[in-house]
C-alpha cells in the first residue's frame, strides 16, 4: 500500500479540496445499538460502491472475494468493486466516479489517512455516507471505521518475539507511515520493545507496503547484520513471500526448532502464513479479519444509509466501538494471535479460503 513520489504528486493534486460542512453531527444511541435519526437518508436501500486499496496482496484478494458474499447476507446491493491500485490520487478519482454513478453509500479502504479527506468531503457534499475499512482517516466524515486495534498488532508481535528471543537484533518491516496502520504498528512495536525487552535492539525497514522494497532493503540489512534473531512483518500479504525468498537465498531460512532459526511474526492471517507456520518457516501471525471487514463494512453502511448511528461501547459481535481522538467512531474487531498451537482452528477465516 504507493511510493513517496506518487504520494507527493497525489497530495498536490488534491490539496485544493475544501471541506464543506453539509451534514449534521452524528447523534449517539445506546451502546452497541442503533437509533433512527431525523434524516433517514436512502432508508438503507440503494447501490453501494466498494473501493479497494490494491489487489496485489492475498489479504485484499480475500476481502474482495468476501464482499459479494457478505453483501448478499447483509441485504446490500453493491456495484462491482473498484481497485485504486495503491494510488491515493486514483482513490479520490474512484470515489468521485462512484458518486457520479449515483451510489447511496460508499465502503472505502483508504490508502492514505490524510489524503482520503478530499474524497470524504466529496461524499459529504452529496449527502452520501461512507464507512472506512482497515484504515482510519485523519480527518473527514465517516459513519464508522471498521478496523482491528493496530496498536495491539505491534504489541502482540513485540511480546511474541520478546518471549522467544532473549537478546540481540530484531527487525520490523514497516508499512506506509502515511497510513495510520503503519504508524500504529511501528510505534507500538518500538515502544513495547523499549519498555519490556531492553535486551533487544530494533532495526527498521520502511517498506511502504511494497514487496520489492521490502526484499531489497532486507537483503541489504541482512548483509550488514547476519546476526538477526527475529523479524516482524507488518503485512504478510506483501512481505511474507519476499522475506522467505530473501532468507532462503542467503541460507538463513532455518525451520523452527533448528539452530539458527530466525523467529518471525507476521500480520494478516492469510492461508500462506498458516502454511508457513505449519512448515516452521515463521512462528506466528495476527489474524486480521478480512471476512469481518467485509461483513461489518456493509452492515454499517446499510445502517448509515438508513440514518442510524452508534456510540462507544461493546457490540453484539464481540468487539468494542471506541471514539478516536478525531471524534470518529471505530469498531475494533477481534484479531487473534495464531501460532502452531491454534493454526488449524477451523474458525480462523484463513482456514476457510478455498
């Protein structure tokens, strides 16, 4: 998830977008429940546009596959999904195109937490509610953010490595720091290691959700630091394959339990990570709920189109709605740690993908 030069051009093209306060403030209902507002919008009906950040990751491919299935179960009419292809500027154009087609709601997975505001403003001016999936915007109006606790991702990875690597160097291959996900995971991992595992030294690779960047920088880092003891992959969908290939090319891919094994914790919960855990190539991953992202993204957009709103508190589906510092509400879905002990759990979405 786009190179810095693309991002700079993207922001320069969209920086002129001005937020017009057209919608009324969200009314609060009882914890985990909905309340009809005075303006019922489209009454919960109408076409919904679903915009993806990219399709080069198995995680987003799985999410894309879940969308039509969950749309059917939630009773939502969705248009064919749109792929913004890792370009924040294209994503704004995609939003505009969907609005031109007359959608009554949008479900968007933002590429850039700041840049997405221009698209959110376009939707607000047209009175079209938006639900953000996976990434929270820094500013702009959304009915809900459907996301897991990304701070917890970094902390879980830190604790796993800290409990299995007594001392030495560990690497975190980071996501795009223009995304709140990249910022949250990076800062949480760094802070946790410093506080709880001071004998570990953290080396960092900014990889911007790009597999080629991750592979090239990891190759260079391992050349200078052949004594690496652990690696945290912030996105298995884009970093798993290049990491394993780079370690293999250097003769450093040792199975778990064998001397010289490098402990690896990932994020996503895709089938490829589970296979790697079973083979002993990596040790753990945090299962990011692709199925629940699709289900509750569509659930909340249907509610928003019907004029319903929510307030912080426990939900009826095992999560908690929190209010972010920006005032935006976020449904933080469960994201369990998966190891060899529970990798075959049939309830994990990564074990249901055919």
